[in-house]
C-alpha cells in the first residue's frame, strides 16, 4: 500500500510540474513576438583594421 501511495504522489507531482512548465513556456512563446522590437536586420560587427591588436597598454 505505501508503494502505491508513494508512486501516486510522485506521478502527480511530476505531471503537475510538467503541466506548469508547458503552460509557462506556451505563454512566453505566445507573448515573445509582440514584446520584441520590429527592427531591420541586426547590425554586423566589423573588425576595423586599425584596431585589430590586443594590447595591455
């Protein structure tokens, strides 16, 4: 009897955690496009030839 009770509790908690995880991520994915700024292409990082040395001075 205690094994069945322990298994039931563990399964119930696991299902609850999985359901909470899925609901939080579905809410985040649903709201992500509206909170992201609609901008042009991302700026590119350019290495300037005069500043391509690593110096500690």
